[in-house]
């Protein structure tokens, strides 16, 4: 599978795995801690921990020889998953919690609630619908290049939006866009 989204879901797409990673990123390390936090059946937890270790997201470390006991800590790849968990938390609070947020992401030093957003590392612009498109990288297969090339470049339509095909050119500058109704 050449798509990085599909590959990522192959490794962590099962929802127990994402919740285990969430807990591991918050400092839980031991089997019984994960079991208690998640209310997950031991056989399922064992399979999910093994898969996360096999996929390089957790490292298994022995902390007791007799009896043999292990802890699970996020690897570098697992720690890189934190922004994904933060984005899911923010999205869930925004779109799936009509009663309000039940869990907040807080700044570790100040305790101030955070509102995570995905931004481009270079421009620091937020990555939002209508502002990005897919392109192909150096490892793309010819079939993937063809598939990406055939996709429409237009941004997704939101209710009430006037649709403009992205192939249309416009001289609209930042001042002209200010009244577009989009949150900047």
C-alpha cells in the first residue's frame, strides 16, 4: 500500500491501539495499568500491545526477572504519534461532545488549556480544508501519480459555500479574502 494514511491506519487504526498509545503517552507503562484504564479484556490487550511493539510504536522492557514482567514505553515513532492523539482529542471535543469537553489538553508548565491545530512547519499556516491539496513524492508509483493527478483540486464544499473550481484563476489578495466568511 503506497498511501501513507492507509499505511498508518494499518499500524494504529484499530481503536484499542490508539487508546493504548494515548495512555502510554500519558505515562502508563504496565499491563495492569492499561487494563484498568481501558477496561479492555486481557487477551485483546496482549494482542494490541504485541502489535504496537511489532510495528515499532512501543518498546517492551523487562522490569522484573522473577516473575518476568514487562513495561511498554513509547518509541520515537510512538512519541511522534502525540500530535495525532492531540488532534483527535480536539476534534472529538469540537464535534462529538455536545455536553462540552470532558478531557482537555493542558500545557505541562502553566496548566493552560491548549487548542491544538496542525500547521505547516515552514510557513506556520494552519492546515485546513480548502488550503491544501495532495501531491506525489519521490517514492510514488506510476499508478499513484496517475490517481493523484485525476483528483479534483477544488476544496470540499461546506453548507452555504459558493463553489469555485480551483482551476479558475483569481487575483483575490488577502484584503479581498477578509470578507469571505472563512475563519482566518
